[in-house]
């Protein structure tokens, strides 16, 4: 994988974790700044063709649930068979990550019907 994609993958993962930490601290302003960073990284990875998608897909195996779920949310249309089980499993849990997974699945099902 090229260095640019490595940096984007790291930016995405770190920003997801930092946004969640900001939300837990009840700091939406900081959380929104980190959201902008992971959205920027996801846009670049998704527009990177097969190499960008392959780099992004590595995050589906990240050890941190929040990172896996957020990556799965973005990759659902591109890698449904890998992303869907991650979201379904997380949606059975509790907390902000589970809520995000549930909302993503609801939008996905709504778009498909």
C-alpha cells in the first residue's frame, strides 16, 4: 500500500477514536472537528480506486470496534459481504457505536426497499 493511503487510513482511525472520546467528554465542537478529518480521509480513500478501497478495507479488521463500525458504514456499498456482518454484530450492543451501526443498517435497508 502506498504511503498516502497509509496516512489516510491512520487519519481515519485516529479521528474516529478521538471523536468518540470528545463525545464522551460532552465536547461536540471537538468531536465535529475530528468528524471532518475522518470524512476527509474517507472521501480520499473512496476516490482512490481499487487501491484506496483495499487500504480502507483494512480497517474492517481493526482491533477497535468503533473504527471497524465506522469503516463498515462507509464501505457497505463497496464491500457489502464484509461490512454487513460487522454492522449487524455491533448493532446488537450498546452505546454510541451500536447506535451508529443500527442507524447505518436502517438507512441501508431503507435504500434497498
